[in-house]
């Protein structure tokens, strides 16, 4: 699972997707095995919870809540405070991204942060600050969000390859948050740094690149530049289709393209776009 999860965030996305399609039943069974964990196997499951959080949220969400609950119980029995922190990070993400319970998500993240910050700079600490920042942004607490995202970037941008993915997430979070505050020049800088780094790390045809292009489109749309917004929405959608991005992600980009056609007054193109693309979501 950790191999597939890692490749999902790299230029090997296509092969990871193919492997996941083949291994999905086995991976679902693997998560269920946590209920039988012993002290000997405990660290194996904590590693999965730590290294595959985002992958589990997106592709194995149906099994995630029970898996993390069992991990938390196991950490109480066999683990240490750091293990509890990484499990709280995973549970916080479950509540933030899957269950949309932002308050509970923030509580779990904060519990993790209180442990991690004592231990000094680490990948987990950078992750905690990024996830708290994004959670706060979703709650419209944007200035506080920026404080945490900056702390994540201060660690992740100078810490080498293992920190690349969290650096990309923090750059993305900063761009979105600055856009919400109307600080477009700063947002533009962060978004294009993110885009450049994603293309280098993940390759041109990766859903993360499509997502970043879509976010750039949203920034220009909020700025009032519908022409540039449409350009980036279309580029993002094209890459999401090529990379077989998740359905909800593709539908979001498709909707942005169609709505922007309406904004620029080309209603016939918007209608044709809906008709030609809607059946292929």
C-alpha cells in the first residue's frame, strides 16, 4: 500500500492507478486486519496510517473511519505519544476532508501538534501545520491559516525530497488562502511556484497539476479576469481527463469551464460544452 500511495503523488501515477485497480480488494482487507493487531504487527499499521493517509482518504474512504479508530486504540495499548500524534493527524484529515466536520478535524490536528512541536522539526510537524492551515482556511480563519502554512513551508521547502509532497500541499494552501483574501499578486506567486514544482516532481499529466491549474483559474476568476480563468480551467480539465483524475475533480473543472463560458457571454459554447462533456464524466 505504501508503494502505491507514494507513486500516486509522483510521475508514476498511471502505473499506481493500474496497480490499485488490481489490488483494491486486498487493500480493503488489509485495513480490516488492524482489529487483530498485536504488539509485533502494530508498527506496520502505524506506518500505513502515517504514510498513506491521503491515499486512504481518497480511495479507501469506506474503511478509513474504522481503521483509524482501531489504530488509535492500538496506540493506547502499544504505542508512544508520537504514534498517537500521527494517528490524530490521520483522524483529523478524515474529519476535515471526508466527513466535513471541520471543528473535530481541527481538534484532532491540534492534539497532534501539541505533541509534535515538542519533538522539533519533522515531516509530521510540517504536515500538522499544513493541515491545520487548510482546515482554518475552510473555516474562513484565513490570517491564522497563513501563520500555520508559513510554518509548514519554513520546514518543508528546505528539508529535501521526503518533504516534497507536503511542500506542494502547503504552496497550494497558501495560494488558495491568499486568493480568498484578495491578495492576488502573492497568490499568483505561490500558485506558479507550486505549478512549476509539480510539473518537475509529478510530470505534466498528473491530477495534481490539473488541480493547480484549476486553482489558478479560480484565482483569475475571483480577480475578474475571465479570459485567463477560462484558459487555465481548460488546461486543468484537459490534464485531469488525461490522467483519469477522480470523477468529482473532473466534474469541478468541467463546471468551471462551462460557467466561465457563460461569464464571457459565449452561451452557445457553454451549452455545447455541457452536451459534449457531460456524458463522459
